[in-house]
């Protein structure tokens, strides 16, 4: 459990450090509303830091796997009997990225009723009830996505390792970096990883909080995956000392709420569950096991984003069964609010996704140039959202133009805003902060509640 008390932690949660002290809300820059006052340069918002290090900067430089992990992955693949690895890696990558969620039974029933009505509108004198049902089933087979559970045996686990170990590590590292950057005093002692796979979450957590973490609980239904993760920890061998101490493996998710973990993670695992009911049960269990942060990560697609928003709403609006931890939940990242996602309610819904650059494992078929991992995430925290200092999130690449900057923002009022920031209108400090900010950063402005919310605008595609 975390070393500081819950009350002290909540008082600090969401605050920002500038230099040696915490920047209060009164030190905010200008608001992104036409006619707003200029920035108050007397507030000493930046302290002695340059604009490129303003408190909203959360970008993480190119991520690289620990050398011990990269070496172990290359050794295991070299010793394996997997043939045509490159083709299998590409096929699995394409499949995982294009995969849809399984169709729910009620949706299938609704489609069947509509098809039956359509066939009945064109009466056929030779059509019997048996033929009608056969035609409906045939049409359903042609138009319904056939979801299949992936069963990770030893060979498929190795292919998954080669395809996803480095990219998954990069996405999780970015999520951990956000927590550490915003709350540097947070020092977790325990972590649970649901759907742990090759163990990339454990490595990323050790890389971030290795000095404080004492227990890593890895949960995966595949015994082959657990065995592979353990061998990676031991440098590719079946014996020897693990690189990360305190790691435990199990095949089943512990449902008892009596033991909580400081950080609970599910990375690219909810989409592997066969139904909405299963996802609901797992998310509720994971939240009960969470004492501070629940981190959910999926592919940066519309399907992945929508799945995370469903999980977000389930935690925020759901009522826990006999909760031992009565503290409410709120969104720590990326949303600066608990309102409906404006990306999903826009006239052209878009996935809220982010990108993290990383150096790939140097397998013999891999281009050594840095790659980008595109992912969606939501970080939920125990506590009260009023105690969190919230700034707009930059949701697309920043467009820098002469004397102005285009920023697409998700704002605390639950609206999307396309902000064109200039030094003349918004002040030199805010303009320079916007100019050095990147996709995924927070822009350090606070919109006063007395001003009307800005109108929602659909961001341009691309």
C-alpha cells in the first residue's frame, strides 16, 4: 500500500509542482475565450523554468525496452521452433488491430427480427417457416462479425511477444509517466496486472517505480503466457534469479476485495473478453481491487476507445456491491471531466487516441527506425474530482503556424474546442507554452466558471 495516508494523498492528488512549490489555481494563464484578459505575468506561473518545461508537458521521449528484456526476447525467439516468424508477426499485428468486439446476443436478436421483417415484405408462395428461418440464419452468417477467442499456446505466445512486447511497453510507460509527472510524491508498493501476457506492465512499472514497488501480481488465463513472462524475467532461462523481484503469477483473477493494490492495470485485455457481461464483471472487480489508480489501455481505434468509455462510465456511475473502499472515483486522465465523451457525441465520432514513440526490439526482420504506438487509455482514481487541478487536454497534433498555433482541446466543460492561440490575444506566455506543447499534453489554462462554455466544434480528420 502507499506509504502516505489516504487523506494526505487526496489533498495532494492532481496538484502540480513548479520548482520547489505547488502552483495554485490563481496562477493560471489566460482563458481560451475571445475577449478574455491577458495573462498575468506577475503571477510567476513558470518560476525559473523555460516555457518548454511548463507544468502541462507530459510527452515522453522515445521509449526503449530495458536491455535485459530485449536480450531475453531475442534469445527465446532464436531458440524457438517457430517458422516464418516475420509473416506470423505481421498477420497477428493486423488481426489484433482490425479486431472488433464480439456481437452481443441482444444485438444478434435485433438483427434477426429486422431480417425476418425484410423477407416477409417480399412474399414468396413457396416460402415456409423453415425456409424463412434458414434465410435469416444465412444472412446473419454473412453479415455478422465472427469473433473468436485467441488461445495462446507456446508458439502463439512467442509470436505475440515478437509483435507486441515493445509497443505494449511503450503505451504502458506513457500511462505511468503521466502519474509520476503529475504526482511525483506517489510511491506505490503493490501492483496488479490483469491479462498480463508477456509481462510488459511489470517491466514498465519497475522502470518507473522500481524503488518503491514490492509486489507485482500478474494474472493471465494462459499458462503458456505466464511461463513466457517468467522466463523473460529470468533472462530467457527457466532457472536463475528474476530481473524484477517480488513478481507472482496466477491464472485466475482474485475476486475478494479485502486485498487492494495501489495500481491496477488492464492493458489490451478487456477487448479479449467474450461479452459485455464479462467485461462488466471484470471492470467492477478491478475497481474493487484498486486503492489509488486503475489504468485501462486498448488499441487507439474507435472500438477500443468506445470500450474504455463504457468502462469509465461503469466505474463513475455504477454502484459497487458491498464496497470496502467507499471513496468515489474520478477520471485522472485523459479526460479533464466526468461528462460524456465529446469525441463520441460529435457529428463525426473519432477515437480519442494518443501516440508514443519507441525503439523496436532489433529482431533481424525489423526496421531499426523508431516506431509509434497508437493507443487509447483511461486512468481512474479514488478520491474527489474537485481536488484535482484540471487543464484542457490536447487531443490532436499541434499545428504551428506563423504567429499563431492551432490546438484541438478537450475542455473541463465537456466540450471540444479548436483554439487558435496568438500572443496578441492570449499573451506571450500562453502562446509560447502552446507552441512547445504536443499531442497528449495538458495546456495550462483554466476557464472561469462564470464565462459561458465554448461551443463544441468537430475537429478536422487526419
